[in-house]
C-alpha cells in the first residue's frame, strides 16, 4: 500500500500535488490548518482515502502531535512506500536586514525549515524500522542560490533545505538504505504567496515591479502544471539522483 503525505495541501501547489497522487490511486494524508473538501471528494471517486491532519506547523507542540498522527496513519496498514512532499511554506518576512521582527523570523524558520527537517527525520526512522521505501520531496526555490533584496530569511531557509536534502540523502546511502530524497524548485507559480510578494512595498522588496509584470504578462505557471511535472519525475525513479535539486525549468519545454 502506498501513501503520500503532503504538507500545505489546502491550496496552491500542495493541493495540486495531492490531487495528482489521488489520480494515481495513492492514499493521501494532508497536513495543514484547513481541510480540503475537493480532495476528499476526488479521493472517494478514485477509491482511495484522503485523511486530513489539522496542524499549525508554526506551533512546535502542534507540529510534534501532527507528526505522530501522520506516522500512525501512514504505517498502520502495512505500507510499502510512503511519499512525503514538504510543500508548506511562507514568504514573510519580506524586509531588509536591519528591519526584521524576531517573531516573524522565528515563525518563518519553524514552518520552512524545522517542520520539514522533523518530518523527514521521523519518516526515515519509521521507514528504516519497518522496511518501507521513502520518497521525499522538499519544495525549494531558486532564491536559495541567489541574493534577493528583502528575502534574506526566505533565501536562507531554502538554502538550508537544499543542504539538508543533500546531507540526509548522503547519510541514507552510506547506511545502505535505498530511499529517494530530493529538492524540487517549482519556479514562479500563480499562488497566494505570489500575491503576497506583489503586495510588498518597494523599499522592502526591490523587485516587486518585476513580479507584478510577470502576473500581468501571464508569466506564472499554474499549480497544476507544477504538480504534473513533479509526478512525472517521480514516475521515473531510474532517472532520479537522490540528494539533488531538480528545477522545473530544466524539466519542461517552453
């Protein structure tokens, strides 16, 4: 039996990825603050389950309780493969260094860095103890590799995720465990996060006008396109090199 754990499945890329797994007949466990009735109906029509675990990833206590619930659900029915897509993330704070708020930085790193690390850690523990194959995707960003005015926290967090992905993969390979752990950069996608970016003040985010122009000129990809590209990649495991960062732009033809 196969399960897919998707964080941030209530909307955007997470919702689209969960929908693609459901279409493939894979049971989905969604982790977010709000459930998704459309995914629930889609799962029923496909004859698979959709289970929602309500969890505010920014709250450490809720995160640890949520991880416990998720792992109990994913491992109780003799699962042989578990996918984990760490998709949930925030962009705030968008501010230059020197004007950051401590609470915003702490919340950001809890959601974008701590939560993915702890979910991966627990899944690998369960997988190695129960002879389960784990396929892990950490959603990252091109911002991890470049300097973006106002995005010091976001860029740093995604860079951390890339290095964590590489290190976790290296450790599993050294231990002889055949899991797949990759990072996936979806590019610029038409989501609520993009709306938040476009609403930034220019003094906080110098490139805000360029992002507004991308929206106006139709330069944003849809979450559905991103999900399809990712699932196509996962459907070809022989071509995947664990520990790598895969970029949507390298996987599609414009």
